[in-house]
């Protein structure tokens, strides 16, 4: 890539082929070759694009990994990986790095995206989306309702691991009233490992396992109940909500915009 003056890890001062004179007053200079490589970035997400330029880095230097620049509709960036499937080495923006390039002097990094477990496996139909008050809906619904003809009794799993923050054990269906269970019926709220809050409502009475209680630890993908129609529900479905706040009813975001594992 060029030559540095007097420092093996110095900045490139002189490029190959550049004519110079009077480099140092003594007439004797020590130049150190600087070997570089190119880092290429891939979004690795069909819902995201990036126009990030390639980075030029130097072997043996403390290179700083750049911040991601994406236009995306789904997913939350969690870092760069040397393997597309995430099985390689993980790196974070701002981290000091020194990669080993391939024979062509190239290092390829793939964006990695946070993934949740779909809360009702094999039942993907959203009967009611996340929405505010508009011409179609005369009420707010800042969650999604998952429902199909065969969903009643289907297992519900934790979308993300975390700590059980609230447990509701109402056994009745009392649509259209919230009553004391705030409409949940049988359901739980989990404070996720990612700092967000997850709510699961209208599950079957008595379906919450004994291992699920206030303060209990749940793992991503762990069964937490079965789909039912308790609480403020007129038919079997799972009401699934995500909040970026510690309060499940504040700062709600659209669960359909998240990435889910296959």
C-alpha cells in the first residue's frame, strides 16, 4: 500500500512510484512497507440495503471497524461476522481489528441480525395487524393477533429469553371487557434479554407450566402455554406484543417488523 517513515505502524506517507527528495535532513531514511487489504461489507438481509464503501485497512495496525449504514425495513443489526451464517468470528462497530485477508487481499464481513422465535410455531397467519386508529379500525391495536382455523391449543413459545415480569391467570373469556386481568386472560409478560418487554395474552386457562412464575427465567423457544381465548377475546388466538419500554403497555412496536428464525 505504501511506505511509512520511521515507524513500522506509521501512516502511509509515500505511495509506490512517487518521486521524493530531501526526505530527512541527514540524507538517510528508514522506510517501512505497509501492507493493506480491502474490507467489503454485505447487508445479508433481503429487507436491507447498504451503500457502504469498501474499507482499506493495514496489516499490523489497529484498524477501527466502521459503523453500519443500512436502509432496512426489518431486523436489528447486532454486529459483523466473517461468515454469512454467523458461524465465524463476530465483530462490533468501533472495535479495533486486524484481519487476515484471503489470497486476493479481501476480507468479507456479513451483517448479523437479531432473530426471535415465532411465538406460535407452524401458525403464521396474522388475523389482526399492529395498527392505530384509522378509517378501517376505530380502535388502537399495538400488537399482532396470530390466528388460523387450527390454532386452538397450539403451543406458545417465548420469542426471546428473559425474566417473567407479570403472570395473569384469569380463566374466563369476557369480551369486550378488560376486567381485572387487563384483558390478558391467561398470559404472561417477559422482560427480555434484549431489554425489551414481550407480552403473550389469551392463552388457555391452566396452560402456563408450573416452571413459569413471577421472577422465573425463560429461554428463547421455551413453551410457556397454549393458545386459547381467555380474557378480552372473542375467539382463539395469541395476542403478541413487543415494547421497547420496561412497561408492556408503553412504546409498543410492530412485531411483524422483526426477524424470526426459520
